[in-house]
C-alpha cells in the first residue's frame, strides 16, 4: 500500500481515537512519527478522507481545531515556496493582517469599563467586520475551484467554506447580543470571544495549510489568472489600485470575436451580439449542464451574486455553501427525473428583494439537458402600481 495512504489512515485513526476520549498523551507517542511529519497536503487528504466516510462538514468542525492544534508544530515548520506572481496571495495576506488590526482595536474597546458605552462603541466595529466577507468570497469563487480541479482531496475545502459561514453567524450573534438589552456583559463577552476565535482561526488555517498547499499545486499561469479575476471583487481593509494591464487584458478577452452566426427561423446573431443580449438583461444567469457542471454565466452591469471564470467546469454542488447543497441536489434530481420544471425562491439582501428561479432545460425530445439559474432584483417591480403609458426617464 502507498506510504501516503498508510500515513493518512493512521492519522485518521489517531483523530478518531482522540475523539473517543482515549489518553491523549499515550496516543501522541503512539502516533508521534506521523504527527511530527504532517504537511499541508496531508491535512487535506485526512479531512477529505473523513468526508468520504460520510462525516459531514459540521461534524468535522467539532474536532477540526483540536486536530490542527496537535499538528500545529509540524505545519508551522513546513517550508514552501511562494509563486513568482504572488499578487493574489499577497492581497489575501494583507487583508488578513488588516483584519487582525481590526480585532486588536476591538479588544481594547472590550476592556472599556462602562457597559453601555462599550456596547455603543462595539456595535459599529463588529458591523464593519461584514466588509471582510469578500475575502471569503474570493477564496470560494476563485482559489477553491482552481485547487479542486487539481486533486480530489481538495474537495475538503468545503470544510473551510463551512468555517466562513460559521464566522458570519458569529458576527451576527455578537451583534444580536450587543443590541439585546436583556443580554448581560458575560453573554456579550462570550459571543465576541467566539467570534475572535473563529476569525483568527481561519487566518491561521490559511497561513499554515491553505496557502502553502495552493502554492505547491498551482502553476504560475493559474496564479496570474486568479489575480486577474480578483479585480472583480473588493479588497477589504486594504488600499488596492486597479491594475490597468489586467483590466485591458480582460477587455481584450471580452472583445474576442468568433466566426460564424447563430441562425434560427426567428433571426440570426453573431457571438458578440449574443453576449450583448445576455449581459444587457437585468438578471444574473448561470447555466449548469446535464452532468452538473457550470458551463456559462452572464455578466450584467450590476451582478447580484459574484461569479468568477474559475467556476467554469466546476461541479455545481461545490458552488454553494455546505449547508445549502442539499437544496441544490434536490432541485437537480427533481428536474432530472422530470418531476419538476421550476423552483422559485426570494430572499432579502440589504433592503432588496431578490427573486431566484431555477428552470429545467430540456431538448425537443424532452431529455434533461441542465439547469438555468436566474436571479433578479425585483424591489422596484414589487412597488409598481397603476399604469405608466407615457415615457418618463428615471
């Protein structure tokens, strides 16, 4: 049996025995050779193994930190080479450092002696942490897809996505406690402590596991592509100048013309016209084929949900948070079986009402060919009353 497989199985066995409350000291010395040689790649293989054993991301979170703490020394001492084009990686690291400074500042306010004043100062500071979410989104929509395409073990990145969602819940919980007049100072302090543990824990996992592993498997070209795609997102808490070279390259890619026409009995369009039609519609559209692979998405002026070229070819299940994957699977399966043709949801985002619809795509023989996801801001539509028959420019 491959030595790496043997090592992975022994480390999984160690973690399972540790979780069964066996003597930690005794276990450490029994598995010392494996523990002392754990590398970032090993960590991914271990947790991917747990997912294959049908242990859910939420269940893994229960013992994730305990496990990484045991492996910490080996992971910290692992040497790795940064990519030559490390702009994308450097941006993520700078964002993390800026976030650390934010948490350090919040810690000084937590020590404020007067409860009411402390809460009044903390609420806007904790609210500001939501501005860091694009950092997580860039990982989910750019870095994760590139890594997943390299090796099956990187499906374990779903665990880190679950951590992102956990931190977002911790931010909201801390705000709820701060705003709740019935919550005491102890409850507030516990909520903030849990939030800090979550935030700083993700940073540490990025530094000793994610970033080294990514640098070891991704090519220079891929780092360059990820850097270019990152300009479609914000750069939380750091000053970032737009790279005109990347913007011009993107524009050249967008303007690439293709020969041929799309012809039907209702007319004909060239490929640039087709793109203009799609991107001019006031909706986000994403097409997933019959094999559950993302094949196409539009780029309207005001996107509702972020998308990056990195997701093309990605399994649609990996494009959603672990907590909501089961809903996507249920929709796709119902469409595939011919039991349903549409699924409709609506949610509130920043005082906007967003309509999300899924449509089964079938050919002339009624064979299932995929799913079209359409999202639209219907806030203004909901407010319409009466009629408007005369031209009025808004």
